[in-house]
């Protein structure tokens, strides 16, 4: 923490040098300069699951449905109307006259090809959890389609309104995910005019955006997204006027930046949950974690309330692995592991580790939080070495059974349903490192049960089993601190999505 505070102080000292700077360059050139720390491995929304990929997915592409970020009401976006035919079938009447950025017409072929391609496991979509419920998508005529699920899937509309954008069929057939990354083409309010993988993406307002969309035509002409992994460099950029907007700024730094006259600091709680994921599989790097006493010791070793108050700055303590606002999320009956370092040491001794042990902890963001967690583990004898990396690299390590403890965050890809959170890590998929068949069965039942009371009961039983076995340490929901020039009008939302198409210059 001392290093972070010193760096923040150094950055703030630079504020005096720019306090009398002229008008911000972004407004002059009608280009919003946005700095972000993580690069997508592929801009195609089905082949990345890092947050900047979600942001691009919503900015460059459209989905069949639109979900109001405040009321959560569903409306048609690419679809003109929709109806529930039966428990497994949704039918959509599509809008006519919509063009993709390359001039290709939008119609049923685009919907059918995109969703069937992504849902086919052979195509290895990174976001397989978002499409695994789809059995098939059928074309009725040029402007009508049906989406048919394998089983009843009550969350289908939420996925179709958030995480399942539609590609132009002819172009996607020709270039595939690799070509879509090199030259992305959607139908959304902004189009990609330049992409330097791992470095920057330039978006330009799409003047041909369809007027019937529930989203407005953007007011800002261009958005230039630069990938800047180092937080301090991001800070320097926003202080000097080189960036108009940054997000995920640490609490202590954001509070100090409130004193800079050219800047505004806005924060809000989000859907993103933070937790420690513990690997109990055979062949994992830390066999100590197979003992539930060790996992419970780790749970008792961390003072979550202190970290939330002093470092996170907002959010709420979690007791189960789901976002509290999500349909089906509950912590009823789940055990609570209160901060108790003496009990943690006792449990470690009982497990045969009176002097603790060493292991690695992997993380990809919120490094100051990870460092605080490491300090608490150190205090009970667990010496954790930090491996900090880009998300895609960390995810691949998890899936290769090469991680012990992972400091995870998960924003559910905007989906406000428990099926988009808990099953991703405990439902038997690629990111499940506990593989409990009873938990998987309960989550599967929750995912496919229509009756809300029964759904919640299945999820409750699964969440309680996860908590009773201490497979993970639920930490907190993550607030986001945004820092921007005062020349930008923008509003934060709980889904952690900067809506560039709503922003404007003052």
C-alpha cells in the first residue's frame, strides 16, 4: 500500500503543472480519449471475456433485444418485436432496412449464422457459457427467426439483450473470428476505423445507425481507446489532458484527484463480484487446498470489512458467489466466515501446517486489493507469491490446472441472472476448479427451472454447498471510480458499461 500511495502522491504533484492547461484536446478534435488497462485477445465478442471486450461488444454491435439499464425493461433492438412461443422457443420479428458498417444488409441469415456458429462447441467460443443453452436458431423467413433452447431457460431474454451481438453473415462466413478481430464489422452506434491489436482501437460515429434503435445516435464523433496497462501512466495521461476518461481508479487515488480542477470523479457500485477461487483438483499446484480446514482458514484470515472500507471504498460484503441483484441470487443459510486470525492459525495447525506453507496467487486487476489479501494471509503463516498478468493469460493458466488461488472478479457479461455468475465457476465448465457433481446438478436445475421460487431454491442449495465446503472466499461487490475531464457529460451504470453513445461534450 505504501508504494501505491507514494505513486499517487507523485502523480498528484504533477497536477500543479497542468492546472493551468488549456482546453482539453479531446473536445477540440471531437475525439474522446479513453485509456484502459486490459487488451482483448480478440475484439470478436464471442472470443474474449475481458471487460473492454464487453464494452466494445455493446458499442460496435447490436443485440436482438435491448435491456434498459435502469428499469431492466426489455425492448426490441435489432428485433422489432418478440414473443414466447413455448418454454423453449422465442420468436423474433426483425427490423428491416438495417445496414452493417460494411454495407451488408441485416436479416435473418445474420442472426441464424451468428448464434448457431457461437453455440457450436466445435468453434470454441471463449464465452461458451453465454451460448451453451442454445439448441438451434431457425429462419422462418427473411425477417423472422426462432431461438430454441435445449431446455427451458428463463434467462434467455437477458442474454439476447446483452451478451449475444449479431454479426453480418456473409462477412463472418468469409473472415471468421480472426478476420473479425482484424477488421471488426457490426451494426452498432460506432464503427471501428482502426485496430492496432494490443495497443489501440479507434471508433467513429456510424451516421447510418438506424433511427428506430432504443439507443441514440452518438453525439461525440470519435472514441480513441488506448491500452495502457500501468495505472500510474493512466493517471499521468488524465492529469495532463492526454486522456478524457479512465476507469477502475483505486479509491485513494480517486479521492485525491477530486482536488484537481479540470477533473470530475464519479463512482458507483456495480454488478461485478470479487472473490478468491481455490483449486481443489488433482494435480493442482497447492495440494494443501484439498483440505477444507485450509480453505476455511484462508476464509477466516482476511479482514474483508477493513479492505472494503480502506481500499475498495464502496460496494458491499458478499457471502455467496453471485451478484446480489441477480435473479436467483441469495445468501440465505450460507455459513459466514468472520475475520478470525487465531481460528485461521488453529485450523492450519489441525490440518498439519502449524508453520503455514507457500503458494502462488494469480491476479489480473485491482492489484492493491490482492496485495492487501496477501498481507492478511502472511499474518497467519501462508506465504503467497503474486503472479500478476493479463486476464487471458491468467484464464488459460486456470484452465490448464496451473493455479492455486486466483483473485477473480466477474461482471456476468451484463446479465442480471445467477445463471451468468455461479455456474461459470462451479457448473462444470472450463473455469470450474472444484468439479463438485452435486453443485453442478443443482446449478443445472436452477438454470433450467421456470418457476422462480424453485429456481432460487436450487441456487440456494448450490450456493450453500459451495460456502460450506469453502471452495471460494466471497469478498465484495466492486465499485468503479471513473475520472474524467469536466468537459465530458457521462453517467455511470451498475453494469459497469461506459455508454459512449450517451456521452457528450459540455
